[in-house]
């Protein structure tokens, strides 16, 4: 084997030709080069936002991603509220947590069941898995549908929801409307527990890395919209300090930018980071499920992220149930404030990890500058680092198998390439 | 006949908006249509309970930009080399095939693909695709 040069190449990782690909060069069992191109930063949207009114940012940025539009809305709204000095009603805060639960349930159910589980059960995709594991797939579909239902209820529309506004919501639901979700959420909680059990039984490659985990941390809650940004190497900052500690570097082989912790290097955001840094703030049911699944922080094997996502499903269902039971409508759907010049930064926890927004506003409330750093941008360098280590482990395998394993290593991060485009790429014989 | 018309795509990605353009045009003429991101599982939900469904999406087959291809979703698989397409996203083709396995295809399903050529973030739909969307909207309106 040694002395032979081989290349692992995955050309169709992305939906946009020429934009997304993975190339790993091997010399014998040694990895000589890893190039990953999966994610284009939303520079177009940053430019597009200039000159727009602050109230438009949430709906515009929601269009960046079809899977996690609420994350974009939430980071945009919180940043604007900070720039304008708006304090939101506690009932609004509660509703936003429910909104985010809906998105996590949708996104995690999609990834765990449809995109990641087939890797572990030995199928090329969920369609072929469905032939043999119909009940599993049906369970995933129903879970995802419940997430959709929450989002639709609070967002008005499932895709690119429109009802969240700076200061609150354009319209808030009646108590009885939320209570209608209770039965679904009770089922979803049970299904999530079953999900943890299912995925905990998978076999995981023996692969651990010494990550710097980065996530929000809140004193009492598992984080969604609020908290300090902390890391496993001692970082503890406010969102306003984000750009002092994290930098984006241009990479030759990609349109993408690589985010690094200043002076240190790559870092990991997403379920593993949240779990490891906030384990004691998970509800008891989720902690027990993790314990039974053999998970204890720090989890350093990225392949186990599927189990952590399942634990987060339990959390999202338990939290959603709490909200629908405790919710009392706010006196007013939203708080307002006069426009003023200023800067606002916010970080929220998208399903894939932290999402940073910064806006500078002029005295009329028009956007002067916008900066958006999505979670996949931040994980991109870390995925390359994983592949550099992991490819060496599978270098001696037949090329097709090694390639598949490397794709799995990328899927551990649930990278947001699905939001690029959704066109069909087809091979057909024309008549 | 009750027919659900669903246009899929991303309005911020050039020709990826093809399906949305058709859905919007038809709505201007009073036809009830749905605009959809094309996320597969939600798509399966959106056609549930409908006897006849038309899905319009941008496609890349290597053909002429603006060319329209029609598939009978009940008959042949839309994608042949599924391994190539399934790396991450779960889109229209995956929705059709999963629905086939689970017995959730609508009794009648037509998929109209408009061949796209540019999908850059922030680009406008190409003239070929805009024209094709207009023609397809007229065709579906008469239908």
C-alpha cells in the first residue's frame, strides 16, 4: 500500500456544481491534502440588507435557509432589539423558545432519521432504508411533522416564517391554540426517547478528537436565544465581543471563509458543543436518556453526534410541552421603540450551532452594515481537521468504502448544504 | 378535478426560482397554488389528501436552458443514480421516491422540470427560464 498515491473525491456533496466538493489526497496511509468546499457564506444577503429598514432583516435573512429560517430570524431580531434597546415581554421570550423548539424538532428529526441513520444502518439513503425499516422512517416523519406544526402555528408559514417581529410577534396565539399541541408533544416526547434508544444502539467508529467546543450558556436553561458564549478552553464572552475572539480567514481552494478562534484554530459548534457545555441544564428526562445511552460529557466522538441530536430532540419536546402549558399571552404582541443609530450583535443556537448576526443602524433605522456568520461556516475548518485525521484511519480501505466513510464524517456536522438550492439533478434519456 | 399545484425553489438562487415563478403567475390568474422550498418531507405532507398533484421544479439534466421535461411521478423513478443525489439534501426527487416506498404517492403526480443554467446566490432567473416559466404557467392555466 505504501508509496501509492490515491485520491478520495466526492464531487456531488453540494447541489451547486463547482461549489461543493471534497478532495482528500493520500500517499500510502498518509493524508497529504484535504480540501473541502461545502458552504458559501451569505455575502449576497449582507450586501442586500444595506439600506433596508431594520424591520425587514428577519424576513430577508430567513430566506438564507429553508431548514433553519427561524434561527436566522431569531439572531436578526435579537440583534435589532439590542441595537434599539428593546426589552421583550417574558411571554414573548417563552413563545420564541417554543418557535425554536419547533425548528430543532424539524431539523434534528430530518437529520437523524433521513440523512444520518442510513449511514449507520448500512443504506445509501433513507429511501432504501424505508423498505426494511418502515416503522423507523414513519416515526421520523411524524416527529418532523410535529416540528412543522409548531413552526406553522407561530410563523404563519412553514417555510420562511413571517410572524416574528422586532420586539415580539406581529400576532401572538391564544392560550387554547397552544394547548392543542399538547397531545402531539406528548407523543413526540415518547418518540424522542425511542429515538435515543434506537441510535444509541448503532456502531460508532473509534474516533475522538480534542475539540474546542463553543456554545451559548445560560445559567438556568439549555440555550436557544440567550446567554454568554463559552468554550471548553475558557472563553466566556458577550455576543458583542464575538469578532474580537473569532476571525474569518480566506481559503484558497474555496469561496468559503474558515472561522478560527483567534490565536488557536478550529472549533466545533452544534449539538456536541451544547451538550458538553450545558449538560446539567438539560431537563431530567433528557439527562436520563443520555445516561442510559451511555453518553456523558465530554463526548468527543463526532459520530456520536446522532445520539446527542436525539437527546436534544427529547429536550426540545419537553421544553415545548412546558411552554404550551405555562403560556399566558402577553399584554401586547410586541414592544416598540423609536429608531436610533447603533450597533447590535446577537448569537442564537441554530440546530447546527451558533449563528452570529451584527447590524449597524443609522438614526432612521436603516441598515448600514450587516454581518452574518452561520454555523456551517464556523464548523468548516473543523470538518477538514476531522477528515485529515479520519482519512488516515480508512486510507487502507477500498476506495468506495473509504469515500462513504468520509462522507459520513462530514454528515456528523449536519452541514447546511441543503439550503443552497433544491433543484433536481437528474440523469435522463430524452425521447 | 381538484389538483394541487406546487412550485418549488429558492427565490434567491437564480434559476432555482423556476417553480416559484410558475406558482406565482398562476396565482395572479386566480389559481390556488403553493410555493414551497422543496424540502422533501414537508413536500410529502403538502400533497397529502390530494388526488392530482403537479410539482414544478428547476432541473439540471444537461439540456437546453428553459427546456421543460415532464415526468409521470407514478411511473418511473425521477432519479436513476440516487447515490449521486442523496449525499445530504432531501429534496423533490427523494420525496417522490420515499413516498413511493411508503405508499404515499398521490393517485396522479406530474413533475414538470424547467432546465436551469445559473444558480448563484443573488442572481436573477435567466431570460430562458423566465420565459419558460411564463409559457408553462399558460399551459397549466389552460389545463
